[in-house]
């Protein structure tokens, strides 16, 4: 198994052209999900059996393609240039072998740095419990610092047999939701207006107000929200 994983990772490195950063996956435990009955829950807490063969509409993945990424485990170990995709429904990082098997990485992961067509997209685990979300929930990190702006992907799965159809249809929908995290206030749903943001952070209200006014930002726009939090963290 050790030699097989070494060979697989070497193939991945060849594909993305970074042989100088070669590392092995010797310490990874991988779970074969290709032949198993996959039971998980969607955002509503509904049990979903992905092992049942159905016609699927929509995807549980952040990106359906396998992309190069750097992975940092909870232990601090770092692995670079691993071809993966992120299952937002099961909160798993999936690795694919040349034979076509999809393997879930089992050790606890802290951070994933995903290279999506030249853009680095950060994901993290380990944030506090919020409703049905827990420390095993993966979040996209839009801005990190004293205050972190996070994106959680609420996944809803609907299974039904359309009228006059002999085939069951599984619809997988993604509903992104923004959250703010800081150690003093824990994890909270992100406000949807400038006024609500100022009310949430009363101690920094003047600083935030100046950032919003100077840059003409409206946090209902995600790109504006990111710029506001990033600027706040710089000050």
C-alpha cells in the first residue's frame, strides 16, 4: 500500500509540474468510497444514501474537477500538490487514483489550499458548533485575521420520482451562507447590511464605518464584505 500511494502521488506531481516540492502520502489513511454505501446528512439533517443509484442533478462538490492543493493536517503535517476535490455534503477531501478509485482522506485536516485555475481558495475545519454545523464542517475562508469571514455551503438533497418517469431523481442544491468568526464572539451569521455590521461590532464601529465610507462598500456584495473585513484586519 505504501508503494502504491507513493506512485500515485508521483503521477499527480507530474501532472502539475512541481517535482521540486515532491512529497509522499505515506502517512495518509485513505478510505475507499467507490464501492461503499455512503450515508451522510444534508444541511437539514436529512439522512442521504449516496450509494443508491439515481439520476443526479447538481453536485455536492465545490468544484467537480480534481485540482492541485496543499493540505495541512491537524497535527501540523503539510502535504503539497495533491490532486483532490472537496465534497461539501460529506465535508470530506477526496483523492482519486489513476485507476479511478475515489479515496477520502481520513486524518483530521486543518486547512486546504486549493489551486482553482491559478486562484488559491482556502478552506478550514475546526470552527465552533453552530446549529447542525460542528468542528468537522468545512468552511471556505474568504478573509482571515482578528475577524474571519467564512462561507458555509448549506447542501440540500431532494429525492423524488418525476411524473411519468421510471427513474428516481436526486437534486443536490448548494446555498452559500456567510459567517463571521472571532474569539470574543465565536461563530455568528454574517450581517446583511452595513448598519447591522456596525451594531454587531460596536467597539470597532467607528473604524468599520470609516472603512465602508472611504471605499464606498456595501457588505451585501460579497466582494465588498471581503474588502471590508480584510481592511479591518490590516488596521
